[in-house]
C-alpha cells in the first residue's frame, strides 16, 4: 500500500514523540594526581556512562597532543604536557566540555 | 510516638527550663546529626564532617555519643557503575560539643580531597553506638545517612546501603529547592515499613564548627510546640512526602523500624535518619 504524504508526515510525527528525551548534559572533571599525570572523568547529568567518549589534549595553537577515549570506567589519564594545554571532552555536537590546564588542581 | 515528654533526659537544668517554659513544653526529637557544610560540590574537595546527637530543632540538649560502630562512605560515579565502600573510621576524632547544660561527646572527621574528588554520589553513613535513654530505660540507635554529590553526575543516591533501618530517597537529597517537596521510603533491612512513624526537624540553630556549639539565636520561631518536631506517617508502602518550607538542613527520622529490638537486656529502638539540604531559588 502506498502511503500518502500526510500519512508519512503522521508517521514521522509519531516517531518523534517516541524519541527519548535527551535533556542530559555532558560533564567532565580533571584532577592532578601529583605524579606528573592528570586524570579526567566524564559522565552525564542523567547518570549515563561516558565510556568510549572521545577526549583530546590540545595545545595553545589547537594542535592535538593526545587523542584518546574514555575507558570503561569513564576515565582517561595522561602525562601532563610541559606546555600550555586544554582538554576537550567530545561527546558530539552540543556535548563538548573544555577544561583548561591551569584550572586543574 | 516518641516526643520529649517521653524521651526527656535533660536533668535538673532542663527540667528547670521546662518549668520556666510552662507545662506544655515543645516536643523535641532525638536526632543523630551527620553534617557537612555543602552537599552539592562542583568538584571534589576536602570535607569537614560533624557528628552530634542532639535536638536540632531546638539547639539542644545534646547527648553523649559512644564510639561509633561504623562510619563509611559508599560512592558511585554514574548509574551504571558499581558502588565502592570506603571505611572512614580512621578519621573519627572525638570532640566536646558545648551546650547550655554542659558538654556532650561528639565526633568530627576531616576527610582528605582524595576521598571525594571523583564525580558522582557519596553516601556517608554513620552507625552510632546504641544510646541509653534513661528517661525511657531503653536504647536508641539511629542509622544515619547524608549524601554529597560531586560535579552533577548522579550515582547511588536512591540505592539502599542495606542498613537495619534506612530511608531510601526518591528525590536527590542534595538538590532541593525551597518550597519543593522531598519523598522517600522507609525500609528495614531492605523491606518497606508500612505506616512508619517519622519525625522531621529543621536545623534551627547554625552549627559553629570552630567553637563546637550551636548559634545562640534560632533561624525561626515556632508558633506552637507542634511545629518544632513535625510528626508524620508513611503510607502503607512506607512512602512519605515532606514539604521544604525553608532553605537549610532538614532531618528526617523514622522511629523504631529496625528488626533488632533488644540491647543489653533493654528495649532497643533502631531508627533511620536522613539529612537533606535545601537551597533558595535565586
């Protein structure tokens, strides 16, 4: 049976209503381990895991120094760069958190 | 229902005060306080925790605590992670809490940042020693929880620790607006307690954590004795709701819900206490 444009529009509207709400926010926090390394932890405001989320350590000229992913415990550790750096926790469009090296305690 | 009329332990000074206040003195509830200044943290930090057995709605009297049987935190980062239990007994430090009627044995703990620097929920638990209440010739043991969150990532805030008497939150204890409500379930060893009796008190006198005493002036004046300790009942599923009329700390205590009913040959009341922090929307 061929569907009319109106039927397809109705189906699309129904599917949109079924789409789960996506009100969660990305969260990332980093701390200095005191041994020359930094650990970053990620998560979401709804408690979802951040395992597999991309994380990058970037220098002051936007060159990627370290390219990695959050591990199964939503953590990522790296050796602290000598130069100025920031961290990009990249969970996709509108789900990006940036942390500057000087803010890490 | 337990009120000060039955639980009075205050001795001559407080008896005298009671006479001065009149025959219809305000109801007061024993509460195990488990306090830290801030429960919703942007990032992990060192924490100062105060433990005090008192009547928070009235700024005392305070009672001597025995050496706690347990003090620990159960933390969890994210809802899918496994909870981690960390013993905190090594951080307990006895202190004397000053009060009008004298001093009371209390405890404090300075917890290093490394204990709570990860994102997630931290369920602090105090299992106090049973307290002998001479006015009732019985023991009281209040299993007490206080929750802290780091960074806004939720974890185990609604999960049971598995205490003999416990309040399970249905709302996050660290994220409450003034004027909202807080819901919970009273459980004993994991099973809901139908029609449980609860007492609710506002921490009406600020804690002076340096001087180890209450502030001299209350936050609010009670219009009548019924308001200092709010007595409510859970429904037939053990659920309850309270309104949050003011920012600050609210203590919720479910009375005599634990299954152990005797200690050293005397009646034992195993209570469940939960503390929640409330903030103004501004």
